[in-house]
C-alpha cells in the first residue's frame, strides 16, 4: 500500500453505543492520515451520527451487500473494518479495494490483506481498546486519548429544543436493545426521576426509540410528577440535539447512555447483567452504578430468575451519582 492512502473507508460498528466507543480509534485513523479523504460506511440507523464527527469527510449508508459493493467499487485505497463479520470483508473484497484491514474473525482472514486475531489483552476491557488494538496490529500508531465527543450541529440542537419547549429538563432513557434484561425496573426509574426533578428543578423527559415506548409508559405511570414523554418521537439527529440540551441523563447500558457521555452532559448508566468494564460510558461527566449479583455478568436477553442484579440498584444510589456529577 502507498504510505499515505488518499481515500480511506471505515466500516462502522452496527450499534450506536459501539459507534461512540469506536470514535477514539477513528480519530487515530485521522491522525495517521491527515490528508486522506475519510468516508464511513454505516447502517442507516447510526449513519447520521457521523455528521457530528469532524474527522469524517463523507458518510455512505450500508444498504445491503449489492449496493455496498457498487458504492465502494473503484473509490478507495484502504478499507478498515471495525465489525467482525464475514459480510463486511466480502463487500470490501468484491469492491476491489486493494487494502483491507481487520480482525481475522469468522474465518474471513483470507479476504483481508492485513489481519490479526483478537488479542487476549482486550478481553474484559472497554471496547475503546478493542478497536484500537486492531489498528495497532495493522501497524497504525494509536494514542491513549479517550475522546468520544461529538459536535452536534446547531440545527440538531434547535430541533431538540423545539420538541422540549422552554425550561430545564432531565433525561430518562428506560429502554435498552437486545431484550429486557438490561432494563432497570420502571418503578426504580420513576423514583429516581421524581427525586432528581425535585433536586435539579428540571422536568423529566422520557426518551428512546419506538421499541422503548412500553418501558417509557411504565415509568410515566409510576411517577408522582408528570414527565414529558418523547419516546419514539425523535430521529437520531433531533435525539442527539435534544440530549445535548439536558441537565443530565439516567439510562440503562444503552446507546442513549453513550450519547449522553459523548455530548458531555452529566450521565449515569445503570448496569446489571452487562459488564461495565467493557461498555461503561466514556466521557468527562459520565459515571455508572452497578448492581451486585453472583450471576452477573450474563448473556441473557431476559432474566430467567428474579432480575436480582438490577433490583439491587437503589434509586438513591443513582440520584446521588448524578447529583455529584452535576455539581462537580
């Protein structure tokens, strides 16, 4: 490969939280190739976020194997694959991209021009290190900076404020992808939201994707105060802009949690069945509260017993954590 590729495409992770945690590695790529045209190929569900990442020159939506190959063909010198899937390697290879780098997972090593196994040193550590270790194995210099920040355009913030209206707001994001196991019980969210609203002088606003509406409605029913329920009423751009204007955010281990950390607002993540060593929020005003259970962490989408990891998290612990972050 020529020393400084002119055209680089980065295949983005597929989940919002993973996208945020991969941003330090993306910044390493920009530092290594400051003059390159860097494009990101991403699923439509996460692609708009890269419009708020100044290191990215262009965003391409991943719309399936055939369209991806057509969009990539003849346009790039180097493809860097953050996901581990065989499909991403096939698309880069069939598009004729001469250099293709990534982890040698799912038997795809033969499709890559530079490859490496996933090192044991990243097991049980933040996903930030997972993406960076791949770059280091490819021979790219990496740093220790933990910059997951994004810069939402003013139009996004204006759209978020239009949904909120005047006043101060506290974000509550009670949903989580991949099943209910990661969801703190709605009555705990409600108690924390009521206490924080009183402490901060801010109205609670319920946030999330359309799939999170049931969780949000359960929290609303359990609250003593009346929240603003915007769950399912935002696209990604307005969601980011809205979150950037909040006084703080309480969320499960979810994309919303990582977005709160990335825009720099006080953020607390509630962890139960997942391992915060791997997916904790990364940001200067972010922290987490972890439940305690002998069976945690686990891989269950739904808890097969009594959800003891998350029921061990008291609302007071979450309230205290966010108040400390707000006042720090």
